[in-house]
């Protein structure tokens, strides 16, 4: 009798565990989809602080709607719109300056677009470089509504590099921030492109680590949901996302690299940054900004950023 009751009790526990685990997976599937798919049905990202209790419950189960990024500004200089064919049709802005020293290709971060790179483009133009501002797939004028957080975007880095190489440009510098920096590192790991140098801002150490960071920012536990989110995000988008590790990609980088980091970054740790820096194989320099988080460094440190980049490129 006692054994029968004990078996029932164990079965209930096992069923409860199974139901909870299934529910967590369902929630992770919805969140992963929203995280990697932009929506044309919303104009701004869902703000959890303005939602009702019922709406908050919906966000908890189904995730936050991310609007498809749109270009909100245009360069002040004359520019040409360029379309480059890759896994998606990629839209770029090409800006020329007389007697250029080379061309800098600029890649934006997650949820961004090429118009957010205009201030960086202006800085490079002032230094005497042509610029090519790029919309990754799913953003701005490019095709699609998805992002792979730098994984397939690496193919687009290669395509933009190849496009410029075919024009005869010899001095190509790759610049990327956050996801853009990650895509650059993966492109150098996966393909035989040879930029003169790269400038990368706040790349994350791994897909798992960056998802964990987002959970910590929200004050939520990382285990087990972060792992489930990474798993389903990769499955939905056709790659094994646990292998998406910029810390490992860095070991394939042999060109000169300027790595930049904000010391108050709550999305990328200093340990991740140091790991990437240590794995870089070529000449390298690390610059940090004490009062910056995961943000545009030009807003607080325009002179230092400009001086450090100018010094790096001149050397």
C-alpha cells in the first residue's frame, strides 16, 4: 500500500517536472522567435514599464515585439545607394572623399541600421577615408525581417569586402559595433578576406554569454532559460548557436585590430573583452572608456575616440 502511494507521488512529481519543462520550452520558442524576427506591425519596442498586468503576462509568455529597424536619417554628404547580393539583398550608402586613404566599411549592432553609423562615418571622412555604411539583413533598406546576431551577417561582411575589392580598393578597413563587431570576427574566421585592419567595439564573447547578460539586465535567473533561448534561436534560424563564439573567432584574426570597450557595459563583461583581445593574433590595441556602457562612445568620448582611431590608422 505504502509502495503504491509512493509510486503515485513519484509519478506526480515527474509529470510536474515534465509539464514545467515543456512550458519553459514553449516560452523559450516564442522569445527566441521575437528576439531574431523583427515586426512591421509595431513602431517601437515594447516597453514593459507601460504595460498592464495582463499585457505583462503576455510579454512574459510570448516575448517582446521588436520593430524592424528603419533608417531615420541620411548622410549630409552626397552619397550613392549600393545594392549587394548575398543571402539577402543588402543596401549600403557609399560616400566618397577626394584623395582618399582607403575605405572604411561600417556595420551596425543588433536592432540598428546604417543611419546610426552616420556620426562614425563623418569621423572617418574627416580622417580622409571613403565610407560604406551597411544595413544588415532585416534592417533599413535591406531584405528580410530576421537577424542571426552576427552569424549569417558574417557572409554579408564578406560580400561587402568583396564588392569593394572588385572596384580596385586596396586599403579596406572594417568597423563594427556590438553585433557588427561579432560579424566581422566571424567573417575573418570563416573566409579568406584580408582587410588592412579592423576596428571593433564591444563584441560579445559568445551567444550564450550575451543572452545570459540580457537576463541579468532584466533581473531574471539565467538557468535554464538562457540555454533554452539560445538552443531554440539557433534551431529556428538554421545554425547551432552554442558554437557562435567570437572569443574563438578572434584566434583567426591576424590583421591589426583596435578593440574598444565601455567599462560600464552591462551586456559584455571585461572578461569577455580580455578573452577576445588575448586571442587576437596580429598587432592589437585595447582602448576602454570609463564612463560608457553598451552605447555609442562618440557621445561621451568624441575626442578620445577620434584620437585613438586616428592614431591606430596612422600606425
